[in-house]
């Protein structure tokens, strides 16, 4: 991705650094050659060269670009699980995924960690974004997801003979788990996404207290993935599944819905980040009926909402790390709504706006494995920056409205926001 040339000075706003410091009033951010060279009080800022570009934050907020930590670029208006693998061919899903990436960037998301991809689209999308061919968040790619035969993601009956090829690699036993990882290694993914547990979406045979992989299978996944320098994460709701994942050496946990003390100790021992993706549960409850979700499914989502909110609060209190990502791409939880996750954590879970922002910036960058380059406004880091018209620390929901973005910057280049729109 090309970096900006020259110097840009952003001023006349409060600075939120993403590392949890209170907002700094009357701040300036100086960017040179695409990287931050100064973040601090405007009074102490270095003198700008005469040709520097000046961006006026209009008394608003200067903050790090957001990181969507559970991003499905390839999901689009999914109304039933079946939509995921048989609705569209790979050609159209690729175009939809590119459109979703452009939208995410316009929504202030300058980076994203994939939570699973149809076909092998993420890998090539990442290349296209890195080459400035399509606009989008800096992407950490996943590929097809791994699930045990008969588990949550194995819903096409055998008599249809259509398998689940574009979506999941179905496995029986550690040898097949290893073989699936090796396929993904060849595909070029960075993250291996697995399904250790079921979900409220499948109340009959794979509900949120069910396991979809054995410990031995999960351990084989980690063993093969780590050998090839890939990271592993998994959809973990049931307590036993969370513990299996932590004991198997997972690098992140998605959801971590039903935690107990033992699971917490395992989590904290290796400081494994968790991405709860909780607003999805509320959206499923509130909007599920219009999409035909059954009462049993909605009741299950109520249970995972309560359990997940309690676990997230507890993890934060215990000093664990949480990323903000929301499984967007379903009909009731569409792309573009990403920042609702942050408002939800403030309004429903009880996080402070600065906590939610730190989860969505610094921790997100750490989950990407790029905490030294991204995620906070500090000298030396890439200038992935949001300039927002409004006080985000006082009203987090401002981030939901992309019309409020004055500038969305990647590497010092303004990619979206009011500055990129022609004046009316
Ligand atoms: Zn997901």
C-alpha cells in the first residue's frame, strides 16, 4: 500500500491515542512520509514546512483507524446459513467482497482480521488491497473454515451430493485436520478459522452447548498451523470448547461466550485475545423475526447474548484483551453497521467509550499481529487515522455515521470521508 509523500498536520481537535489515555485537548498530529512523527499538544508541535497540508479537525476527534477483528468480506445479506455456500458463484462473491471492503474503509475501518472466507477470496483480496487495486482495510486473511463432519457448518445433506466446498473443510480425526490445514497453507492464508463448538443458529444438533471438534482435532490443527507460521482461531461458545481451544494453543478465541474460572485462568495465562462479536446476538433477537428466525433460535441468541456480555465484562475486569468485531454480513446485521459493536459495548455491556476504542484500535492491531505498526497514534506508526467531526469520547455512536468522518487515512493518504467528496 502506497504511503503519502510530504507532510500533513491535523489540528484543532482532541486526540484519542487508542492506548487508553484520556483525550488530549487542543492536539496536533503530524504525519511525514505516511508515518506519524508527532502526536501531542499543538503548542509543542514541530514547525510545519510551508508546503504541508493542513487538515482542520473542526474541534472534533483525531484517533486511530478502527480495526474490525471478525470480518467476513465474503458474506453478504446472509438470511439462512445455506446462503453462505450455494447462493452465488465465486465470481460474484469476489465482487461483493471487494464492495464490502470499500464500504468498511468508508466506515473508518482501516484494518480488518478475517473471521473466515468463502473460497479463497480473502487471500487475493488482501493482495488487491495491498496493491492499491481496490480500496479496503489492511486485511489479515483467513480461508475456508475447518469443522468436524456433522458439526455446525456441515448442513448440506449427503444425498444432495454438493458438499460444502466453498465454505468449509470438513474433517474426521486429527489426520484429516492436519490435511485441511495443509490445504490452507497452500492457499496462502494467515489465519485458520475453526468451529470447536455449535451455535444458537442450529438448535437441533449443534446448539451453543455442543462441541463440533475434538480436542485431538484442534490440537492437530494448531500443530500443523504453527509449524507453517499460521495462527489459529475458533468459534467457541460452550465452556468445554473454549478450554479445549486454549489448551490446544489457539492464538485467539471468537466469542468466548460461556466462561468459567478455569477458562479464565487458561485465557489469562497466555493473554489470548477474545473477539466477542456480541451485537450480532442482539441484532438476531431484534430483527430475527423479520428474517424468519424461529423462536428457538432467538431464545438461544438471548442466552448467548447474556452469557457473552457477562464474559466480556469479566475478561475486561480481569485484564484480558478484547477485540471489536461483529460478524457483519447477515441480513439483520449488514455490512456498514460495524461501529454498532462499539456503541453496543458502551450502552449494553458497560464499557467506557475509551475502553471500547482501545479494543477497536490497539488490541485489534495486536490481533492482526501488527501492534508495532498500527493501532495507536504514536510516532513511528503508520498514519492510519480518523478525523471525526464530533466528540467521540462523549458520544461513541458518532462513529456509526460515516458522514461524520472528515478524513479516513491509511498511511497518511486520505482514502474516504468528507475530504474525498466533491463540495456541493
Ligand atoms: Zn464469523
